[in-house]
C-alpha cells in the first residue's frame, strides 16, 4: 500500500477539546490520529455538513411548508455535496505521495438554513419556513425520527459543538462546484421517484438491456450531468 485517503469531518478539527460522546466528531478525530501514527502517507479529507442530509426532509417540507432543524435560520454552516467529496477523494487518490495531510472541503458558498429553505421554496414553488427546534427537545425529536437514545444524544452534542465551536475559515477550505440550489433541485426530482419505485426488500440492482415503450434505448446520465 502506497497511500491512504480517508474521509473525515470538519467537526473533528476541535479534536481533544470536544466533550465526551460527540459521535463522529470525536471518533473521527481519534481515527485521524491513528492513521497519522503509522508509516504509510495519509491524506485526510474533512467534509462539511452533507447536503444529502436534507433528502429525508423533502416530502415533509413539500407537505408542511416547514424545514425542521436544530440550527437558527441565520446560522451559516459549511455544507457540501457527496459528489464533490467523491471528486476530491479521487483527486487525492491519484495525486503524488507528497499530497498528504488534512484538507477541509465545502461547497462553493457557505449557506444559512434560511438559504436552504429558500432553495426548497424555489424548487417546490411554495413558501418554506425554517422551524428551529428548541435545544431541550433535540434528543426527543431525533428519537422520533428513528435515532436510538445513544445516537440521538451524540448527534445533539455534535450539533451543539457545531453551533458554539469555532468554524473553519472559508479561506482555509477547498471549494466544490455543486451549489445548494442545484443539489436540492436534483434531489427533489430523483428521491421521491426512487423511494416510490424501490421494493421493501431492496434487492441488488441490475441493469436491463432493451428499449422503452417509446422504442428508444434508455440513456443513463453521468452523475456530473445531473448536478449542472
């Protein structure tokens, strides 16, 4: 093995200063330290808040006109599309052995949660309001969404650290090219269709050759074409 490229989180930057049981933030910091202690060159990509986290809210936002969140509407949080994280990982996998160390990755702009609501409003064609859940209800809300008690507690702690802790300066991050609005626009089109069509037992996907009812051969778009 010549080189290791690892995916981490921008929240791991606080490392040892984090309180206990802060989930990914503390676990991934320890993971980074373990990788750095061995002899193989290591490149660590710290990703921002994944835009894919909003996919589970598409139906709820469309039905209620409300974006439920633990963050204030005017809070700016680094966000990134998984597509951009994949491109960054591929770049470092194929770069020289001198390309090591930590790189933080976010999208082209650092949006607020009000911006997220506006992006939903634009693609849905209706007003969307940000509803910020009070801190003493965070664990309760997360458990209602399916989190276990320990997972809800850890996620609530991570959220508190994200709000109160120091943010990575934008001047120190690498920027992806997928905008918030572009991501929400594509997710809104794809996710409901996928969920509606997916069988409950989720069998292994396979590709079928043939023609559509119109007689045309289906053409699959490359991922980068979807996000334009």
